[in-house]
C-alpha cells in the first residue's frame, strides 16, 4: 500500500510514517497545502491521511480538489476538530473515514487497511485468485496452500497487479507504486523487470499459473 500523509505537525507525521513503514506501508509525507496539492496532481495513492488545519490552506479544499480531479484515492481525516459539523462536512466532501486526535497508531493502521480492502478487494482479509491466496494481515502468500516467500516489494507488486486485474499497468505506474516519488529520480525503470521476473519465478516454482502478461510498449497486466 502507498499512502500520503498530509500533516503540518512534523512530529506526528514522523510517528505515523515510522509506524506504518514498520508494517510494510509505503509512506510519503507533506506538511502544507502547496506540497499536498502538488502530490495529488502528480501521483495516486491507496489512501491519504489528511489533517484539516494546514499553515497555508484548508484540508477541506484538498477534498474538493480530489473530487474536482475525479481522483479515487481513499481519504481518512485525522484532526483535532471533533464537532459534528466538521465530520459531516468532511464526509459530504468525499472523506471515507474520520479519526479524532489524539489516536492510537494501531487503530489508524487498521482503519487504513480496512479502507484499502474495501476499495480494492471488496473488504476481504483473504485475497484469492485461482490457486493463489494472500492473507493480508499476516502478509502470507500461498499457492495451493503452500507458502511462498516473497520480499516486501514482491508482495506489494503482487497485490498491485491482482488489485488491478485485467488492467494494463505502465512501468511508470508500477515504479511509482513501489518507490513513491523516488521513482522520478530514477534513471530508468529497469528494476521493475527484475521484480516481475523474480515474482514470476517464485510463483511458478510453487506451482502457480503464469498470470503476468507483458504488454509490449505499455507495461504489464495480470489476467487469467
């Protein structure tokens, strides 16, 4: 999963980022409205954690921007504001969840995971495709009930491919998903080929069918 943390209090943002990264989540962090607007203009996220009080703007305007751009990123508002009016406004502008500060990081992580499951995998904790099964909470991949050892990036790649079943994903989109905005600094996306090759090899060795298709000149697609 790849998330964007929009939080002006750097200590809070760092705490969230460190905790989430320890749990296998790709995190990017911005601290003001201008940075956040640039991110949502140029990247897509599984989930955005949005503080409403920003030094140079209003978090509600971020929600409006997302809606105006027809973005489908999930949004959880994290705010010290806890009035009913604030909650109603957040949900009416498209937020998916609302968590009042202070909160436990474990609860925030679980809510974010639940949101992504609802959006990408119909809320299931266990994702199945033919003989492949992925247990989301334990990060376990099984082929015909036999465990397959994948690296964190290989697991993220597998989830990204299955979550976009039958859709062509460009190398740039895969690079962005695996590496975040660091992908812009890379000279090439050749590392994607290496991850694809290793993932296919491990799945095939475990007895899985070959569902990763190369779409020449465009990218890759997961299909039966």
